[in-house]
C-alpha cells in the first residue's frame, strides 16, 4: 500500500481534471464527463464512509432483530420479520432505524439531497 497519493486523493485528481476540461467539450461529452465526475465522487465518499456505516447498520439491524449476523443475512431477516408482522408493535423504532440507514446511503450517493432537506429546501 502506498502512502501518497491516497485512493481518495487520486479520485479527486481525476474528478478535478474532468471538471477542468468539461467546458471544452461538446454537450454530449460534457454530460458524460459530468456523470463520470459524479461516479468518482460517489466512490470517494463510499471509500471514506462505508466501513463505519456498515458497522452502524449492523448494530442497528442486530438491535431491532435481537440477534447479530452477517449484514446481508440481517437485511434478509429484517424483511422476513416485517413480512411476518413481527415488528408491527415497534413501528417508531423501525422507522427511526430505516431513516438513519437511508440518510447514510444518501450521504454517499447524494449528500446535497440531505443538505437541501435539512435547511427546508426542495430535494427534487
């Protein structure tokens, strides 16, 4: 493993280059460059945020289900518990957990959405 540049720094460098050349591109290529920049930014955020998010999600799911396990299995177990009505008496807890997990996912995919919602703005 190299010390510098880090993977996030490399992603930033490529995104910065694309943003620099975007004005020089014809509209169709400019659009594709913008998509590429967005992909690089998502990958960077996922690189930085995903490990802690995975642990937090695992803790949340294990807490509501009453058992620990592999995250994929916990999601499957949660779906089964919802279908079976096992969590019908705990809707507020379930909604709180799912909102937190959704906010974590948006922090990776589109943090501007969260910022727009937090200050009362429209997120469309």
